[in-house]
């Protein structure tokens, strides 16, 4: 058997803290990241369109806006607030989506949740892998005993203890353990020399009834593995909604900018009308009452303009927060993204859209898998009603009396083998566990049915929303044409002195509303189409947060 000198346990005990001190926090962080990202990489390969974003949770560095395209113009429609767009950084929709997935705080938090779930899985996996444990200590003791007048006996001892253990649990429930311990005492004074006591033990335990087999023994690991997969699917579905919401916010900022521009144009046009009517009133060609109405409308238009500019700035600041950009930064969104919007009909039929969603939605995959989890837990709970019957084998060897150091002897050994039986006559906890598992199965089946119906409802709602949005856009276009025609007529009547100031005011306000409505309905249709793709499960998101589609390119709607 192996034999160590008496000083070696002490040296090992003193060296252990030094060795452990070399493992810095950075070392453990790298090891944790390597193992966790390895799990995420393998799990993510089973989830469509999960992307590679999960493989990094490093906080983003401070944003650098100096390298981006700058806009130098100061638009007149912003009035005295036009400085907010001076030397502003221009952001496209694609760039905005890229910044949002890199810097949006709730998005980064969702990534960290996925990482933490995978990190927890590493601890669960360790329970089914070899685990080493060890420790020890050393003590110096000096005793003084009075044996007579001026007679003392001093005893100085150095006691060293140490131990190392090993255990492993297989997925079939087999548990193997070993333990090596040693106690060594060295007497410096007192007439004694050295003494030691060491032992080595092995044990093996295998359940034969309750807890036996892969199903019951590895249930904790099985569920932990599947939970990480569910979390990744949830995150992937979240990415789709996140991309749609960010796109919606992007175009709402452009919509607010267009509203401010329309309000300014209306204010300027109406101011010109008021100046003309004032001159005609001074020539006694208009009544003071009519002129008063026009002046009041002019003040209202100016107030609407100021409010529209304020709303635009507020929407822009809110969007900066969504992108993780400081609100002090000056940005301007690319208007060409708005001009590129088109009215596009969805492909296929409503029934085909529902059928697609039922086979592609990741949250529905999770609901179906959770039913399988509940069925598996019922089977495990039924096995838990069996008695506990374990086969056990043990082996122990120890050092001879008076040995020095770690010196084990085959003559000092003990071998055991047998069965451990526990009838566990109180089965109420196991009974309750089984009944609770059966009820959970019923609940998860209901949840699956509800999830399926909810998805059908979502797709049908999204389909109807898209149809309505298209019709609303068509009506908005017709309304804009009528409003422009009506304003031209009212202005001509006003010049000829046939119209009324109230009719002119109404025509001007209707034109502003019609222009804003065209912008709003076009954006509504675009977002409704993206939401339909999302609810159908065919909105695939790229790494930078932008979308791509697995269907053929949709043809634009005929004009």
C-alpha cells in the first residue's frame, strides 16, 4: 500500500491555500463562461433562428457616435428648436435595430436570464459527474503538568489531519463513494515519537425498486436540461416581438416628425391667408368678424405646431432610451425608410396562416413539451410508491496500530455486501406527490389547449388587423385627395368673397388631419404585417435585429 513520510501531509496542508489563491476570480469566470456557452451553443442548435447573440453577455462599451453619418441641416419646421437636429447622427432602421440588440437594457437582461439558467444546469450536471472533496488541518499543542515541587513535564505535539473524498452518481441511480483520511501526531517532547491512524473506504449503492433506473434517478437532470431549452425558445420568441416593437417605435418617431412638419406647413399657409385677409379687411372687403375667426384659427395652428414639435422631441428621447443611447445625443432617423414603405398583401389564406403558426410557434413547442414533462413526472411518482430496496457493497482498510504516516495494511480490512430494505409504511407523502403530479398533467393539458386556441386567435386577429389597416390606408388616401380639393375650393371662394372663414378653417384642419392619417395608416399596415409574420412564426430575425423571411418575397400590392 502507498506510504507517505510524516512531513508530507503537513506540507500539503500548508501548500493548499497557496495553490487555491492562484485561482483568481477571472479564472473561475472564464471556466464558467466556457462551460455555460458550450451548453447554450448545443441547445441553441436545436432552436430555429436563435442566432449567436446568446454567446456573449459582456456589457456594451460606451457608444461612439463620431463614426456615424452626420446631418448638418437645420430644418425650418422645428422653429427655434431646429438646433436639436444640427450635426445630428443619422440612424437607419437597420442601425437602430442593431443598436437595440446590443444596448437595450431589458433585452440584455433577457440574455442574462438565459445564461443564468444554463449556469444552473452546470451545477445540476455536476451531481451526475465525479466530485472530489478534500481538506485538512494542523495544530501545535504544548502542555505543562506539575509533578512535584519545581518539577514540570512539558509535552509538545504537532497534530496533522487530512482527508480526500470521491463520489459519483450515475444516471441509473448508482452511487459510488470513497474516502481517505489520516491523523498524524508527532511528539517533540514527552518521551514519545510518532503515531498515526489512517483509513481508506469504498462504498457502492444501487437502488433496485424506488429510484432505480434512468427515469427516476435522472429526473432532476432531465428537467433541468429541458428547462434551458425552453428558456432559449422563449428568448427567441421574445426577439421577434422585440424587433417588431423597435420597428414600431422607429416609425412612430418618423410619424411624429411628419406631424410636426405638417403642422408647420399648415401654420405657414394659414398665416399667409390671414395676412391676405387682413389687407382685404383694411380695404373694407372683409368683415372684422370673419377676420377675427381667421386670427383665432391662426393662433390655434401655431399652438398645434408647438405641441407637435414637443411630441416629436419626446418620442425621439424615448427612442434613445430604447436604443441605450444617452438622451443628450443628437440623432435623426432616416426618412428614406419611411418613403420605402409599401402596402403589401399577405401571402396565402387565413387557414394556411393558422396552420403555419401551429407548426412553427416556439411557445407552442414549449407547451407541448411541458405536457411530456408532466407525463414523465407521473411515471416517476408512481415509481416512488415502491419500497426502498438498495444493494450495498463496502470495503474499508486502515493502518496498523502505531504506524507512522499514511501506511495502510491489507490485514486491517473489512468487506461488506447486502441489501437495505425500507418498507416505508407511511406512504402519504408519496401518495400526495402522485396525486399532485396527475393534477399537474391535467393543468398542462389545459394550458396546451389554451395556448393553441390563443395562437389561432392571435393569427386571426393579426390577419383581420392587416386587412383593416389596408382599407384604412386606402380611405386615408381618398380622404387626402378630397381634403386637398376642398381646401383649393374654399381658398378660391374666400378670394372671391363667397366662402366663409369657418369653412376655410375647417378645410385647412381637415387637410392636416388627412396628411397625418395617411402617414399613420401606412405605418399601421407595416407593423400589422410584421406582427402577422411574428404570430405565424415566420419572422426570422438576423443577428443585428433586422428581419428576414422564409417565404418567397411578397409582391407589392397593385396600384
